[in-house]
C-alpha cells in the first residue's frame, strides 16, 4: 500500500517528467465511482483540461499537483492507485481507471486495482486533507517533536505511528520497520516510552522512510503490485525490509524468529528478543506469580 516513500518517489518522478506539461485531454472511467470527489467526472475533466502542471508537492500520503490557474489537483493513492507515464500506443495497463493526455504526446494513466484512490480539484489542498501531523523528513521534525506529539497517547505506539494527525505519511510497513530499528515492541503504550526510546524511534522512522525512498518504494504482491512507479517498474524496498511480512523468519539483528500480532486490527511483525514486551505485561505476569505463590507454600 503506498505510504510516504511511494508517494514521494512518484512526486520526484513526475517532477522530472511532466513539470510544465499541459493537460490536453481527460477521461475518467465510469467504473471508478469514488475516484473523483466533490464534482462530477465531466466537470472534473472540464476544469483539468488545458491546465499546465506548475508544481508537485507531497503532504503525508497526499500528492499535490499545482496547476497554472492556482488550483490544486490532489491525489490520494489509498490501497493500490498508481500513475504511469506512457505513450498512447504503449500496451494497455490493467485496471486503468483514468487517462490524462499531455502536450508532449504522452499520457498519464491512473491504474487502481482496488478502486479506493481519490482525486480532488480544489482552490486549496488543505481543504480536503485531514489535519495532518508533521512531515517526518522535515528538518523541524526532531525527537522532541515526536515525543511531544506521541508521548501523551496511551495507545500502543504502533497505532500512534499510524495516526496521520500525530505524524504524516507512515503506514503499516514503515511503522513496523521503524519500531524494529528502534527496538520497541509495537504494543508499548506511547506515553510509557522514555526519552532515549523516542530518540531511537525518531531515528528508526527516518531510517525506514529513507530506505523506502532509496529503493523507489515497496512493491508487494508478485503479479498484482500495489505500488508501481511512473515508468511501470516495481520498487525494490520490499527486498530490504527487516520486519514487515517476515513472520517466522530470523531477525537480521539477532536470529530470533520474527513474530506477528494484531495491534488495533493491524498486522504487526516484530522480533520478540530485540523488541521486548511492554513492562505492564511483564508486571502482570509477576503479580500473578506472586498471588499464586502463597497457595503453593502450605503444600
Ligand atoms: Zn532480533
């Protein structure tokens, strides 16, 4: 599923290929009823046609295409949305839901197996985005900022990392990676983490996201990829992940077999040795032993 590194990779590729290009045609398939938000497909295309691409930004998992009329074309890829840069006579791409013609003779094809992806055309991109937390790759994002935003939450740290209002751009894969880097169990309550652990978690978040961007994103699924790049090629980050999807395989740091648990409904893979269980859990076990002990004594 596209997260910050996959959207950032797309942003960079688009900047290199389509910045300054004019959109000459627009066609959105009727079989993607959720794709265009706020207006009809026809109205969306009428407003987009003739506009030039003036800039490309990213906020969290949102891609923001700035248009020459000052409006923003906001795109959220959700589960499986991809943009591909193709020549019109290139072979058709499976699950193409929309095609945007460009004045260089190429076209951008929007493919989306699951059809959860969404697009908006708005005056101001912030109108359609939820209230997002800081950008983890900004210089202003420090361990102190992370602690301030996450440290008041009693929820499991894994769930807090996925909360876009706490921190923008993290998803299941990079959150598992960040926690493994930081040697923090996914069920640890965020407000119980010590300052040194926030330092490690901050470093882990940056390491995981940078790994993702360097590998041009993670493409999971062998035939139906959830992320492919602008040129149609898969990313390679899934080959360097340390936690996500590695249940039952040895931890790269210590060799212990990785385990999988559900945290607030989301699958989470961790190393039981490098990422020890929350203190509360160990304390409860100790308390149970204490309570059980007197009964054994008389016998
Ligand atoms: Zn380990």
